[in-house]
C-alpha cells in the first residue's frame, strides 16, 4: 500500500486482462459508501470487468446468491447485513465464489475474523486502486488452476524444481536462500500477474502490516541479481505504482 | 499463576493456616495429657508416701511402748504381707546390719539422702524370682538402730507406664488427625481458589466468555464466584462497548480518507494528464498514505492502551519470529552500511499475537536503522531468562538521553524524535503499547554506547518449567 500510486498503464494492463479472460469477468461490489463505490465501479469497468453494485447487505446477498459471479468484493460494515454475515450465508449455500473483504476497521483480529468467516482476502481502507486490482487478479487466477499442482515451475528458461529445491536459469544452477526461493516461488506461481509489495509481505513473510523500510524492494533487487544478471531478457519487471511482475516479455 | 503453582499446595495460605492450626492442636493435646500424667503420678506417689509414713509412725510407737523386741515382733508379724501387698520391712543396727525384716541387706550406702529413697529388690519366691522397684522411708530409732519401711512399686509403675504409652499414642494420633484434616482442608481450599486463579488467567489470555463455577453449596465460595462473575460480565460488556466505539471511530476516520484516496486515484487514471496536475496529486497521495499510516498506528496504540484484552492470543515462537525479521531486514541494513545480527533461541514461545509482536520487533529495528550511523552494529537476541522471554535489540548508535529513555514507556510519549530526522515518533509508543497488551515490560537502557531495548514477556503456559507441571498434576 505504501507509496502505491495506482497509476494505470492502460495499454499493458488491458492487454493483460484480455489475454487471461476469454469471456467477460463478472464482479459484484457490495459497498454502502456510494461515492467511493461509484469511483471503484468506474475504475473496474475501465480495467475490463463487468461490475454490479449493491448498496446494502441484504441486496448484496440476494444478488450474490442469484447471479453467476466470478468474484465478490464486499465492504465489512454494511447496513442491514454485515459483510461477514453475507460470506457466511454464501458458504452455507455451498457457493465458493471468491470474496475479497474491504474493511475500514483494519485491526489485527478483524482481519482474522474476515478470513475465518470464509473470506479469501482482506484489504484495509484506504487502499490504492492498483492494490485492489492486483488482488482481484490474484483471486480470479487462483480459482481454476489451484488443482493443477506441478512440482516443477517454468517461466521461459527459468526452472524451479520444488521437490529438489533447485533453481536453474538456462540450465545453470542458481544458489538461493530458503527465503529467496519462497519469494521466487510466489512470483512464478503468479506468472504475468502484478504482485504488490503488500501481497509479497503477506505471502512470503506472513506480515500483515506496513513496515516503513523498502524491505520488499531490497529483496526483489537481490533476487533480480541472482536470476536476471547477465540475462538477455530479464524476467522480473517493476510495475510503476503497483509492484512487480515476473514474465517473459515479447520484444 | 506460575509462581503459585511452582510450590503447589505447600505455598498456599490455606496450607500454612491449617499447619498452624495443627501445631496449636498438638500443643493443647500435649499440655492436657502431659499435665494429667504428671498429676496422676504425683497422686499415686502421695498415696504411697502417706502409707509409708503411717507404717513408720506405728512402728515407732511400738518402740516407745515395748522397745526393740516389740518392734521386732511387730515386723515379724507383718513380714507375711509382702506376698499380698508388697510391703518391705527391715530393722538394722547402727552399722546397718540386719536385725529383723524381710530384706536381707541394707539397700543403701549408709543413711539415704533423700526423704523417699528408692531401690530395687530381688524377690525370691518358690519357682520364680523377680526384681521389683521399691519406694522406702527410713527412720533412725532413739537407740541408734535403723528402721526401714518400703512398698513394692511395680504395680504403680506399670500403671504409670501404661498411662505414659496411652498419652504418647494420644498425642501422636491427634497430630496425625489434625495433620490430615489440615491437609485435606487446605487441599480443598487450594482447589477452589485454584479455580478462581485459573479462570482469571484464562480470561486474561483472551477467553472472555469464561466464568467461575458456582457449585450450589451456597457457601462463601459460591458467593465469591457469583460476585466475581458479575464483575466479569460487566467487564465483558464494557470491552464490547469499547470495541464497538473503537470500530465506529476507526470506520469514521478511515471512510473519508478512503473516499479521498479513491478520488485521487481516479484523477491519476485519467488519460493524458498534464504533469502540472499529476505531480501535485501524486505528492498529495503520498501525504494521504502517510496520514493513513499514522492513523493506523494511533488506532492501534489507542486500542492497546484502552485496556481491552488481546483478542485471540496464540502461542508464538518468538525466537523464530525474531530470526525471520532479522533475515528480512538484513539486506536493508547492509545497504545502509550496518551489520545486523540475530541470536535467537528457537525454544522461546510466548502467548500473543504474531502480527503485533512482529510489528513490535519491526518498529524497534526500524528505530535502530534510522538512528545508527553507517558502520554501526545492530543485534537482536531472544533468550529465556528467569522464567521469562527476553527480547533484546541493541545497537551502538548515538543512544538516547536517560530522561527520554524513561518516558518511552508512557503512552503517546513522543520519544525518539531526534532533530533533523523524519518520523512521527510514534514508533516506540506503539512498541510500548504492544508490550503492555502482551503483559510485557519494555525498558530502554544505555548500551554504552548506543541503545538497548529489552522486552520481557511471560512465557507461554505451553512450555512452563517442570516444577509447575508437577504441582499442577498434584492439585488436579
């Protein structure tokens, strides 16, 4: 979140989305703050999503139960029905639609409650729009491919043998620490997806707060040194205002 | 709780009280039985002495009436009574040679010093011989002869001995009975007080729904449990209200900030934005992010200082966490020309919230990173010391003035705000708030040179030292 300026790069992100989703992705936003909701809906539509908006909990639940949705983004505190209650109702109805919880509470245990209720991710308000986009992307990608567990990850000529804990680039072995391997695995599993600093802190270090130091940047630059040094085509790219992405760039 | 459990039952006031009671009972029994014994003995002795005195007097009268022959006759007459009542007589000349009586030799060395001398006599009867204790009285007759009258004490001695044994048994049994009663009394008391302690500990560690058992005996314990439960109900209600208020405050502060940020984000997404607009909006956005971080810190401090207990605490391996954070910060430290090292014992487990503890260590590390000049050292250590977990983060930087170090523990104390350096100065306040929330103590010491932050946390009950588990199984 820190310093994430949410600057969209319409060209690259639009092409990215169209490449991933063959049909239109349907998102339901449940948010009672109409002003904030309006801006979010516009932003998400610009990013290529089909967005529905519900302004209170009851309406949100009925739409969530009725429509064929790919993702639900819900506020935590809503009139008529709490965001967590909506998730519980959904899960009781055996609906596995991924849910992203937005909360203005942001305490440590509120986050735990949100995930315990069946939420798939949690974001504290205020957040950068780029952060929201990255997390939506991550949740959408996660659902279909989660079953396909492979023991070897491959991106271009970079290979990570998860069982042998061996990383090679163009056949040459690269020595990495356990934590660097975890960081690389996190990026490789999300190939082509923008991963924010906050997502990395949460996913790799299990830290759910914002340190002031540029910790993630330093670790990424070390990983870059190991993976991309001397390589013709670097794989780790910085996305200005958002985070990082690991992908093979067609030049 | 662990302090109480370490010595278990023996350390309870109930035990000490009942031991005192036992001692008192023992003393009372000893005094009663002992004085009865002494009294009985002296009564028996007094009876014997009276008889002996009477006998002597009657023999002396005989001497006055009819001289030595009269006494001799009288003695010979009475000798037979040895077999029946155990009477002993002897008449001896001035040289203590026997003249008459049923004692063969003068039993003393000359004239006995004490008024009621005692000696042993061997009685020779057909078929058996036995030694008897004899209590005697001696009188010198006017002609220089010696008159001795004695009585066999074996019957009385046996009686006294029996009494003695009975007394000792009595004392022993009453000590035993008082001991058992005291032990079971203090055991029961300790168990019921233990329920109270256990419940309090569980509530303090986050199980807020927990209440004391009211058994229904309507004794003082039930009354205590009921009133403690009422207090707990009220506290829980207050905590709920506090959290609800807190949530709505957090919501009311974050919602407008969120709208502001979302709108600015939308502006930045406009196509073909002029740099004259983009730049001020971007810098305002950075300001919003900083404001949001400060707000998050303030809210967290406020929540921690409000006295609301830590929600859902769990065992956290403090050693592992410290090492992970050292690993995370090490490249950043190296980039700034600092050496960051970690020495953590991975067996140190505390009860708490992993995220908050990580935030605590992070803030202390970032504080050190901010102030220690290039070339300096920062060290993170986690160890177990005197039944507590110790987290020590030390550096060799410029340190902190003593009075500022002392203020660091106070809520919202704006310490660590050294001139020329950016920072809200809330970092250490958050550290001390998180420490308080974990029933931990934060002390800032001089590292000569530099600063040493020491956080002392209670160890998780999951790894209590062995004596505690021993007494726990005892009182279970």
